[in-house]
């Protein structure tokens, strides 16, 4: 016998509720035939909420019993919370993984081979550039997080605003093969200060902080992966200076 469910969700010309769509998709994946009841105006939505004494939509009913909203529906199916919760390294790992693949692709496109040194160069350059973009999305939010652990930014807040531009400059400069005498010192400077700051905050002071490496609104914990970004920049700086001489 086909399992059925009623789903009331907001669907107007101005707003389509994403959780209503997610509820419908979840029910269908669980084998339910969904009676999709769209609330096509704000008045109809308010009337529904008043009638069923609920504060939000969507609302799912199974066997004429109210299950609730999307989170309640996930609980009904013994599923965990939706989306990322708590601290996670996923944003940084995703950037590193994509940057590495971009390095492989670029190396192959120009040389039809995979030079280990060139792939590493490109990987570091792409990583720095992408991470800089994440910070530049909201400089204020980034700086608010950054100044809580960076030793130089604590003393000179303006450095927190300069840092993402310097990181982007170093990464793009590597991609453009600009002289290591120009790129190297910048990368080495910001990388060294960053590495010392993270090491002190995490391993000496043992503070539990969020890293600003992917922007000020991230849940990435300050730790080894965060330190890796700075080690990349130190390595890039030393390598670029080596190539210049």
C-alpha cells in the first residue's frame, strides 16, 4: 500500500520556501506519495498557521497526524541535523582539493604532463588566491576574527585589511611568474607572522578559536589545517626567492 503524506508549504510569486522543497524531496525519497498543498499567498499562510496553531511552514502530516517542519521530518526518519553543524575543516579541505585539481589540470594543459614541482607551485598559488577571495568577501567580518589571534593585527588592526590583498598578490604573482624578488618577501612575511601567531594561540596559549582563513563567518577551528596555509606561504616565499637567485 502506497504511503501518503500531506505537505503544506509556502509557494508564492515572491517566495518559494526552500524547506518546503526539501521536505517534499525527503518524503518522496522515503517512498511517500506527497499531496503537495501550496500556500500561494501570505494571507493563506497566516490562515493555515492560525488554524493548526503552528509558527512556521512547511508542515507535514502523515496518517493525518502532524509531524512538523523540515527538522521535525528529519527526526521522524531518525536522521541527523541538516547541513554542517559545529566546527569543521570541510571548507579548507574543499579549497585545497579543488586547488590541487586545478594545479594538475593547468600543468597538463600547458605541458601535457604532470611535473611534480609545477603542480605543487600551481597548487599553492591557487590555494592562496582562493583563500584570499574568501577573506575579501567580507573584510570586516574577516578582520574581526583575524585580530583575535594574529600578533601583528592585534597591534595594528589595519594589517588585517591588508593581509587578504597581500595573499592575493602573492598567489596571483606566482601564477603570472612575477619575479620572486617581488613576490617572495611578501609571501614569506605574511606567512611567517601567521604561522607564529597560530602556533602561539593553539599550541602555547591553547586557545580554542575559529580560524579566519576562509572568512570571518566560518566554523573552521584554528589548528593544524589553519597553520598549513601559513606554511604554504612560507614555502612559496622561500621557493620564489630561490628561483630569483
